[in-house]
């Protein structure tokens, strides 16, 4: 939004400068009268005022319309470090390679200790696929100690109990 604030401020400033030229141009266009040479000169002078006013205000208006599409190709937000890649361990889990999937999620948890998703995925694999609630409990304890945000800890607790209830319902 700060970019838009800058654009609107620029439109306002340039609009104040362009307004006299635009008013003059419209005034001359509607005032045209007399002989053909006089009409031509008046209309030409009016067009000059309109064009000058339009040139003054064109740049910020173009920025206003180009900003949304420009952010699509050149976003203003830059990510400081690479994001975790979950697709590799998820594909290993889909293939039935559960230990390799847990190892992949372990790597993500080591590289990104504040990420909640790898702990939830490892607990899910341990309970649902491996049917090992003890291992899931160990992963849960590691996750609770590693996560710093209370909201993430509560979310991990909710997911742990929800996934654990799946094991109890299958029995």
C-alpha cells in the first residue's frame, strides 16, 4: 500500500500543476470562433494545453494502472532465504518410503526450526502409516521444545491429538 500512497501523492501534486493547462486547453477549444484561420489557431492552442496537461499527469497515472500487473512479474516482497521444499518427502511418503520421508522432514525441521508443518507431517506418518504412537510422541516433544510461538505449539498440540485420535478410531 505504501507504493500506492506514493503514486496517489504524485498524481495529486502533478494534477495541481496540470490543472491550469487542462482548463486552458478546454477553454480554448470551446471558445473557438471567428474565421477558419482563427478557429484553427484557437483549437491548435487548446490542443497544445491539453497535451501539455496530459503529459504532466501521464506518468503517475501510468504507474497507478501498471502497479498491479507489475507486481505480478516483479514483486516488491523479497524472501531473504529459500523456503522449505516439502515435495520430496511428501513424494517419498506417497511411494510408501516412510522412513525416507521422515528423514526428509527431519532435515526440514533442522534447517527451519520454527516451521510447524514438518513436525505435523512426521507425527502423521508415525501414527497413520507406521502405527507407532511412541515415535509420534517423541516427535511431538521435540516439536514443542523447538517451536517458539505459543500459537504454533497450540496448533501442534491440536494436530497431535487429532492425528492420535485416528489411531484410536482405527482400533
